[in-house]
C-alpha cells in the first residue's frame, strides 16, 4: 500500500481572498491608468510597492488570485494584505520612477529589485608603468585611492563580477604570454573576480618595446563604452598565431563573448546615460536606466 503524499497547507483559502477582505466595490474604483500601488498589512506596515501600465488590470490579477494558482511569494503577500492604495501617473515611465523612489525610501519586505542600490559596484582600474594594474571592486569609493580611476556604478552583481573576472584573466594571460587557463593564479581561477587584485608586470614588460605591455588606453576605452578594440588585442597577444588546443581556444572565446556582451549591454548604455559625467552615483542609476534605457530596468 502506497504511503499518502504529504499535504502542503495553503497559505490562504482557495477563494478570492482580497475581494472578500477588501470588498468588490473597492476594486471597481480602480482606474485603467498607469500608476503605482502599495499593499499594507493590518498594522499599517508597507508590504509591497508595484507599478502598472494599467492599474485596474494589475490589481484585478491580485483580486482573482486563488491558492495553488500563484507563487508562494505572492500567496504569502496576499495572506497579509489588509489595505491597498494607488497613485495615478501620466505615463508608465513616471510610474517606474515613482516605484523606484518608493522602494529605495521604504524598502518594503516583499520587494527585492532596486531595493539596495548601495550594492551596485564601482570599479577601480589604475595602470602603472612600473607595477602593472591595480584593480578594485567596491560599493564605496575608497578614500585612499585616486578618484579619477574609479568607474561606474554598475548594476548586476553576478554579471559585473563575472565580466571583470574575465577581463583580469585575459589581461594576465596576455601579459604572461600564456594560453592555458590551468596556469592562472588561484585568485583568478574562480568564477567571480576578486574584490582586489594587483596585476603585476612580467619581467619582459619592462622593455618599452614589448608587445605584451598592458594597454591602459584600450582598457579605458572599453570600460567607458567607447571602443571594444581590446578584444582584438587579446586575440593577438594570447593566440599569437599559434594553433591552440580546443579547450584553450574555447576558454578564450567564451571570455571574449562575455566581455563583448558586457560592453554592449552595460558599458555602451552607461556611456549614453552619464553624458558629460564621469560616473553615475548609486542612487541615480535606476532612475537613469528608466529615463534612457527602460528595457534594461
């Protein structure tokens, strides 16, 4: 005889809870306009802030929600809602901006995206003809550093750390004339880049005519979204016309693809957003993405 399957209790009854709790007439007053809505619990705590192109359509989706048909997160949210309010806006873009500001200001527990802009990264890249390249990844500009070598801020924890890890690995391989990733330093062999790293010049690079010297100008053009020429430089320096083993070649090609993707999706839009500014501050980046590149938000 088969043992009975465990029963997962519903977080709310299998019926439209919000309609029963708030009343059908409350939903009838919702306009078909862009805007921002907020949910509160019985104690008045703000639970969630959302935006909608059509407030009525979005809030009616919560009204019709029943157990087993929505995610556990939505079910937990609905089980606590005792009040909802909304604010109309002139456009969906205005709704996005207002939503961002409310999330940053109030940090509702059921919101995650754009909630902690202080975790968006600044990047420090300082070239030195004698010692190589000093790299830092930080959420604050360090006081002891030279401010002109900081770039950012960049949004996207994993993508940022993965991309700069690829940059450091390719720079190290080019500098040391190595194509085999097995020779990488342990600190660079991890999937995500270290928060600090100093890329030292190899002995031959002290020769001014050495082709392996770190291309500080190409690094600057790449990170500022002006040129992707450094990718061609990597191919020339690392492959050097050699017939590489398949694994080595695929490793290099994968790193180049990641850097090109980061350049296209992050660095070029970042350049157009910041305009004459050298950096975008953490509390500005989400609003600037909406105003300039809403599809990236």
